[in-house]
C-alpha cells in the first residue's frame, strides 16, 4: 500500500507563495505518475497539476503560469510551487500517485491552503 504524506500548507496572503511537498513510501518512485488535486469547501475535487513518470507536466488552466509541479525521484517526493496565490486557490490540496503499469491510485490525506488577507 502506497502511503502519501503532504506538507507545506498554511495561511498566506493574496499574492504570496507556498510550496507543497508530498512524500511517497514506494519502492520505485519513478514508476508512478504523480498529481496534485484540490477540493474547495463544498465543491468537487479538481485536478491542479500532474507529472508523469517521464517528467511531462500538465496544469489546470486556472493555475497555468502560477504553479509548478516537480518531482525528485531520489527522494520519492513531488512538490507544488504555488506563486501569485489568489483567494480562489483556497482548498484542501491532495497528492495522488498512480502506478504506471497497474494503474492503481493512492491518495494522501490532504493539506489545507488558505489564501486570505
């Protein structure tokens, strides 16, 4: 069973930055596509950004140019650098790992990001 632990959430003012991290307890991290999703209160969970096992990335239109997803295969970690944060970015952010062969997916418990003055 894959365990994912997110960190880095918190309260930040509009225009500020945060860096989220997700540590994965897997044997071969490079065999996993990783993603960040978010769920605002009362709304559905939505994709924020994904990074494939090969390092290709894709972003939701709402975060393009502001957020950057990256991975460190040596440390079994994926990061989400969030800049120019807006109040509408407020949500619980979840890390997701998908094994590229079995397509089995696992989720972290989430970390809360609040953007407010």
